[in-house]
């Protein structure tokens, strides 16, 4: 996943992983931290923050 916009990646993560999107982003961040890849660690932290923000601000879909 090499998109540069954290919000776009966050939307894709929510579509793909649903309620687990935040946890998956944190897992990826932890993997990058373990590898010592600070740039990717920061990127995944930004994606996690974007997921949290989207969950707070976007209206929830109500079943019909």
C-alpha cells in the first residue's frame, strides 16, 4: 500500500478491515518500528490517526 494520503489509505483500510482497521494500522506501525523503519512507522501512525478521525467525524450509515 503506497498511497501517500493517509486519509485515502485510512478509507481503504476501513473498507477492507472494517472495525479492525485501527488495530491493523497499529500492527503495521509496530512491524515498522521493529524493523527500524522510522519513515514507514510515522506513515502508519498517520494512517492510524486518520482512521480514528474518520470514525469520529464521518456519519454512520443507518440500516434501511
